[in-house]
């Protein structure tokens, strides 16, 4: 079960820590990367979005890192990620 499907479980069993802040942060970052607002982000969107971020704690991201992330998380060989995949 992913965190977005957790809303159904939350209705049945209310909890005090259902990752609401995490879901909001993931959605905000996804919206930042989805520049054309088509609901999908590609490796190119992620790479250029990460390049434009200021004061990153982590070292520079590489194309290999981004491509591996997209290839390992995408479904149906779409070469893009939707919010559920992300």
C-alpha cells in the first residue's frame, strides 16, 4: 500500500501519524518538477528541477542517478512517472 492509498485505511482506522506532512511535501515537489502540468515527470524534468534547486545538502545529481530512479519506479515502460509512481 502506498501513502496515497493510506487515506482509505485512515477513514477506517483513524491514526495520529499518517504521514500527512510527507504526502504534502511529495506532492509539492512533484508539482515543482512537473513544469508542463501534464501529471507526469520525466528524467529530464527531474534533472533540470534538481539543477535549479538552491542550497542542496547532497552532492550534484547525475543523469545516471536520475535515470536509475525513473527506470526502477516507473510502470508500463512509459519513461515517465505519475504522482503514484513518484
